[in-house]
C-alpha cells in the first residue's frame, strides 16, 4: 500500500509561482568571492543589461556573430542570456525553422538553424521579434536581436573566455568562470 502525503503536508512543500505552483526545494547556494556574481542575485522578472564586452560565436570555421554592442538578460537562478544585434550576425547562415515558443516574460520567440556548407546545427539560435514590454523591463531593447545556444555552436566567447552552456540543454544561458550557482536547468532544478 502506498501512503500519500496529506493535503496540509503537500501544501507546505509548494510555493506560488507566476505560472502556477512549484515544489519548493531550497538549493545550496554557492558563496560569492571578489569578481564573481551569483545567479541567485539576479532579479525576477528578468532584467535587460547592456554588455560592453566582446561577444563572439563561431561555427564550422566561420564567425557567425561578433559584437561589442550586445545585451544580456539575467533572471534568478539562470545563466545570463546574451543577445546580438542582427547587424553583427552573419544572417545568411541562419535559416528559419518555423518553430515558435513563448516566454511568459518576453513573448514569442522564433528559431533558426545555423547552416555553413554541409554542417547544420538545429535550432541553435532564436530571436524575440516583438517582445512584450508591459512590465517596464526594457524587453523592447532585445527585439530582433539574436541569441545563440553555446552548446549548439563550436565556440562562444566573452572577451576571449570560452563559455559553457547552461545545464540541461533547454535554456540558452552562457556560463562563465565567475558565475556562481547552482544554475537551473539540470535535473532536480525544475522547481527553482
């Protein structure tokens, strides 16, 4: 016989969340030292910040994107997501896929494969062509900008530092050496 928790015990384990109820599992937050930043200090709803650093993406021996005019979107528990102005992206290497997803904060995103010669990386990039801006969070600033999944390109760098993809493959955040977590995306982090 399986014993189910009673309603009061179950409700004690959940917390309200904008998109419903999520199990509350308090992660063990890593301490932050000089020059480091914690994903747990990032805001919710997400914030848009200009990036004065050089952002680069390469695939199949070609520079796909290179800018010092990018933005990053930061959100509690997630790695920063970097946005490139389309003028600094080899748009001829991006092929629309027809896939659309919706973010509760930023709206509809459309996806691209990256194609260089015989190589293709499926759904390696996306954009918010007309983001929501009803929360006064400046999401309009990222409208039409291009985001790349670090794990779906050959290399993604910030000021020459090679970044790692955010755990789990779903999110498009870039993880740098100075970033402290834990970072959502890995199994067991669904309730963060």
